[in-house]
């Protein structure tokens, strides 16, 4: 089986399961016309203050950087170890997806921190 | 595909089998956990009742949360693990060399398994991140942190059977690994040592990916009120719950395929007998893996997120490297 056929089979399976479950849910669900404001509020654990979105800290991305270095190098090396050119493409694709994910994540983090710089107090775990 | 394969795709060992096994795994896990605590545990159909109850609940979208992402990500989560589950070689389909393959089999699908495992973790991160709730965001960040830390030992652990099977024919598909692993181990029984280390690491990673005790810091009930799941309810929560259980089937199935020989114990000349035996053996092996996981989570309590990460980097990764080096040493 080639990748394209596998993809088509996957899509058929996914659509089938999702549609059946959604139809089942729609048939059984009692959805009121209006919802109160309290119902739509974010969970606050009994607190009256509005919940504040958490900032993402650099330590998360240090681990991601480590992860990318190790994981990608191991798999590209492993593929190079035994294989022909076709299989190397798989390894390189895997590496590319990981790098793209991290790039997107890092960009988001810098954009947030320029607006809301992290204070020393927060880094010590005092205010979140 | 012939008619038998199409019927198999929709029933057993295809979509229906995956969903039924996912619900069964949920029951088995809860039952063993309950028996470990001297409780009776749920009845067999309880996971099905839970699913129906969640599907029939009111759909609530919190204020300020993107309606599209809030609805799309649970569907994507379910789809991702379902794709993974359909890749596992269980029964019915066979390739040109008469090896049992999965419904979405292709060459070098081993890397695709890793992509799905990584997507599973990233989706959990985004599922929590889009809700804008601090509980969910702390939970999802923890989830990403621990999964990324344990991804590296998982890669090393999966390399062990790949190296053992690797040079025999140059193929790296799940089907090849499950078929040829114990043929190679039979030639050199010393391979058992790194394989045992690798399977222990894989079960540990399974606990991490599924966020079970002791690695349930991302969904800590008392501390984070279910972490990244806190804002989900109704059909969206049902999709995520079902996705998690299919995830357990997929990750357990990956361990069975990589380390326990997949559906193989005996092969007969009859097609129907082979199909039944393969499904039976695969299911028994999967139940064993899930039972081990359930026993472990009964015995231990939650550890902190920094302890989880330290465990991965200081103990599990070196152990995984030792397993790979031992395999290479025995191979040369």
C-alpha cells in the first residue's frame, strides 16, 4: 500500500466514526435555546477573580530544544545507518515537522513576552 | 482490497474492533485499579454508558474561546489516534510476502508511529492552550513537558527491535518487526537483555503518554481540577475520552507489535483459523500489557512534574542508551 492509499483509508475511517458519533450525540442531546452567563464562564475553582491566562516560560522551550536535538539526530542517524534513499525521506520529513512545530512555538513565546515581560517574582513561582 | 478485507476494515479487526477494544481497555483498567484498592469496580458496560451519557449532554462553549478550535481539536484528537490504531498489524491483511499488515500499512511506517505519538502530545497541549483557562494551560504545559522528555527514551527503546530486525531485509515496517523479531532473537538469545530493558521503558512511556499514575501531574484532580480537560464537556469530552482510550489501544498495540511479536504465536495453513488466532493472540498480548500498566498505577502515587522530568533525563535516557549499545554490541 502506498502512502496516498493509506491516507484515503484513514480519512474514510475517521469521517465514518466522527459522523456516526456526532449524529448520535445530536439525536440524544437536549440543547437549550439560551445559556446563562455563569454556565459559559471559565472554571475558577470557587474564586471570584477572573482567571488569568498563564504565560509560557522559557524552560518549556529549553526542553523542546533538547528534545529536537536528541530525537531528530537519533532518528536521522538510525535511518542513515541501514537504509536506502527512500527511507531517508521519511526521517527528514519527521525532522522537518518537529522543527516547524518548535519554530511556531518559539515565535509565539517571544510575542507574548514582549507585551508581558516575566518578573523575578513570577519566575520564583510567587504569583501564578 | 478484496471483500474480506473490506468487511474486516469496518468490523473486526478494523474500526469496530478498535472502538470495542478501547471501551474494553477502559473497563479492564478501571476494574484492576478497583480490585487493587479492595473495591468491586465498574460493570463491563460502564465505559459504554459513560460514552452515551457524555454524548447526550449539553454542549457548552465558554466565553472568549474560539468555537472552531474548541470543536475541531477534539475531533482531530480522535482522528489521530484512530489513524494510529489502524496501522497496527492485527489480522486479515497480508502483503506480497504473506506477512500480516495493518489497514494503513506503508513502507517505513515506524516513523509515522512516532509522528502520531508526538501529535498526540502536541494536540493535548493545544487542547488545553485554546481554552484560556489557567488550570488547563498549566496542565497542558506539564503534559508537553513530560511527553517530550520521555519521547527520547521511547525512540531509543523502539530502536532496539529495529536494530535487531534491521539488516535481515532492509525493511522498517511494523509488520516486518513483529514477524521477524523472535526469529532474530532465536538466532542470538542475548538480545533478550536489551529487549527487556526496552519493553520496561516503553511501558513507562505508555504511562506518561496516557497520563496515568504516577505521571498524572497534567490532569491532577485535586490540584488542577483535571488540568487541560477542565473546560471540556458533552460530546467534545466524549471524543477526548474515547480518543484517550483508543490511544491506550494504539500505544499498547505498538508495544505488542515491537516487543511481543504482534499477532504471531502459531501460523496454520487455514486462512480463517489464522485470522481468528491472530486476533486472539494480539488481544491476549494487549490485555497483558494493559494489565501491567493498571497494576503499576495501582501501586504508586503521583510524582511532581520536576521529578518526572528528572527521572526521564537522569535515569531513563541513560538506561535506554545502554539498551541500544547492548543491542549493537550483540549485533556486531
